[in-house]
């Protein structure tokens, strides 16, 4: 069996930036176990597997794997997969055209918008498949221990560390300064003990420190998923923009933020996030950014 793959750097306008993604474009017939093994072989934050859609009105079914587990939804894999399929112009012999795609995923339907320059797709944006949900609070002491910080480094006046999700549950904590964010480091033994994979995907730290056109800087640690640090996490930041809108006093607003991630690990990423709030409730969240092609190849399976 011969598989075809493309890798792209997501949430960046230059090669060797952003978050790398591998997209296997002809995954029909692969077992879940084989998909997981291939994702572990790539050893990127995520690998996607494109399957024919169950509903012909949709572009594809997409399955997403970290090196250790399958994800029901994630941001940068969707942004990158839409970019790859739109650039290819077809999937399983069916034409990919227009400015909108719909992917079938375990979390639900993911709607994608394409941005073209000179007729060429350069960026994509997704609408989160499910509304923002806010779950349990986690003691600041646990977050601090997991990230090699002090409890006093965590800002709690707007919200305490909490689990939130737009399809993938992450733990969100606001920090007091950009310097504190830069000093954070994951401690895998604390994650394994207090924040196992069935509780949260990982911890998403952020600081609101506007600089050079970036409104928010963030970092995401998910060692239980085989991701010590992720250069750009669309699934986290699409929930983060919803969380920020939720805590704003206005009952109705559209909140737009440019989010930087990966700067402290040499993979600078830029994510454009937006949330819509009506009647005091967050009703929609979006995340998007540019992509750059990197590699193409084949996998020969025996």
C-alpha cells in the first residue's frame, strides 16, 4: 500500500516557522492502529488522515492523531489540511473548489474558510465545531507545579485556572508577565500524576502583553499526548478567545485578537482569533492563519 503525504508549516508565512503538520491524503483502508503508528513515526504535534466523506456534500472525513492519541478536534491540523486539499484542488477524485470546506470529525462538522491571493490559497480559518464550554477550576498550585512556576505567578483576578473547550478540553491559566511565560517549563511527572490525558489535553498558558502587533502571547504543554510543547495550538486558542470574550462585561461584542505562540521555542506562530458574543453568551469562535508548503512524499506499507 502506497500512501501520499504532504507536510506544511501552519500559522506562519515562512518555512521553518509555525507548527509542522503531516497530511496523509489517501488514508482510506488504514486501521486506527496503523494511523496511530504513522503519527508516532512522523512524531509531529499532529498528523491528519484524509478519508472520503460520509456525506458527499462535505469535502472529507479527517482524523487527527498526536504521537500518542487520537484527537476529536484540533486547530492547526484543520487549518493545514484545508490548505493542502485546497492547493491540490481535489480529494479522492472529487474537485475541491470555492472558498468554503466542511470536514467530518469526531467532535462534529468543522467549517473552513479559504483566503486566496492571486487566485492561490494562502490561509484558512475554522469555526469551532462546538460552542465554548467552561468546566472545572484547577488549583493554581497544580498549574504552577506542572509548569515549573510559583503559584503567585498566576493571575486570578479575571479567572482562576479552568478547563475550557471548543472541541478539545484544555486547562487555561493567565500569567502575570511575559517574563513569567518565558520561564515556564513542563514537568511531565506532575502532568502524569495530576493532569492525565483523560482529564485535559494539556495546559495553555497566556499573557495579555501587546507588542509588535500581537495582543496575546501563549504557550501550550501536553506531555501526556507526546507533545512537550506545541508551537501553535488552534484548538486551544479558539477556546481562549471565547474565554476572553466570556469574561468581558459587554453582553454583545465581536472580539478579535492576534495571538503569538511558539516564540520561546524558535517556531514563531501567528494566529488570528475571533469570538462573537450575543446576549451575554459566546455563540461562535474562529481561528485561522497562513500556511507554507514544506515536503511531499510517499510511505510504502508492507
